[in-house]
C-alpha cells in the first residue's frame, strides 16, 4: 500500500491533491462527476465581503498550452456563502478552504471573521493578488509592505489555518514569502496566474474585455516549479504548489521541488473527473517506483 496522507501544517490530507479556487466552484458543481470525499481538499471560489458581478464578457480565452481568464471574482459575497453554500457542503468529509479576496484590509478582516465562525471550514486561502484600492490599485501581493499588512491583520482575527496565495507577478517572490511567514501565515500557495493577454489578429481587438487577464495551464508550469523551489529553500512554511498540473508526474515534480501538496486548476475545465484519475495514477506511479510514502518525495530534488 502507498501512503498518500499529508500533514499540512495541521490539516490532515488524505492525499496531496486539492482543487484550485476559481476552477471548482463550490465543489457541489463537481459532485456528479467525482466523490468529493476522496480529495485531499478543495478550495471554493474567490469570496469577497460584498456581492460582485465580475467583469464584462468575454472574460475567458484559450491560448497555446493554457487559458486566460478575467472573471473578476464574481460571487454573491461572504454572507451568502455562510448562509446558503456552507450548509450544503459542511458535511463533506474532506478539507474545505475558502479563498478570501478583498479590495482593502478591512474587507479581508470582515470576511475572515465571518468564516472563522464556520466549524467545518478548517482554513482560508488569502488571495493577496487583489488590487488595493487605497493604494491606487496595486495588488497587495506585489509589495512586502502591503502583503505583510493584510496577513498581519487577518491573523489577528482568523484562528484556523491561514494559507496565503502569492502573486507571481513580482520580481522577488522569495521576499514576499518571507514577509508573510513573518506575519503569521501557516502555509503558502503558489503560484497564482500570470498577467497576460491575447489578441484577435483579424478583428485587431483583445480577446478579453479587460484586455489583460490571468494565464494558467501547462504553459506556466516551468515558472511555477521554479518559484516553488526558490521559496521552499527560503521559508519553513509548507507550500501548496499549483500551475499547470495535468497529471500525476506533474504532481511528483512539484513535490520534488519542495511543495507538500498541490492544487489542480485548469485541468478541471478539460476533464471534470481529472482529480480522481490523478489520485489513482499517483498510486500507480509510487508503486512502480517503489515509493511507499509520498512524504519521502517532498523536497527530494537532486541537484548534484
């Protein structure tokens, strides 16, 4: 038997596979395709303090080896989640995290306080790639100062597992990671999407209404791996790696680079039961490689 269980800073994962926010809805949307209880966990879509309509259409576009999205955090707000969604998912036997987003520190705090009261939500994923309206629209996660501030203030009110999702659109990902570690994060997830764009050559117009959007999918995996490897050597926090994971070998690569678990994102749009297939393939890979405990792979990259 292969042991796939992971202790992720107190979160007991059945296996290292979670699903990425924004690609899995509230989990219920995939319940006809997979047994949600079989996952290591799933992260519900970005949740903000107030209702958001999101960006105008078109807000998704295919690219070579990936996709662009500019959905704009469309959701009905944290109160709606607590009152309407939480009762429907609270008894699923896996780790359910809520991706928390905001336009100000105060919004992050208010949302975190409400989610803190939900007994069966063991953690949140703090999305600091959001624009800080008080600082002219610069994303919280692109500055050590603003990243540290939001993590510090949320840590004061949120008492469970605090995962911080880092923006890759920075010149020094290590410094940002070290800052959030110093302000009380329990873990780090990286990477979020990369700022990118696509143009329709015939119409001469951008393919997204917002002109630019977030690039995800296999195209970003090599960069995501590099960032996970760099950060894992610089912080003591466990890392949840994501970015272009499509199969079991991709997961092995992230674990070797220093991640303790991973999130499957864009692949869910291609195949709604891909996570279960990957879990099974991961077991087969480990058996073939005579690996009896998945934890042995974490940080196992050989560089000499």
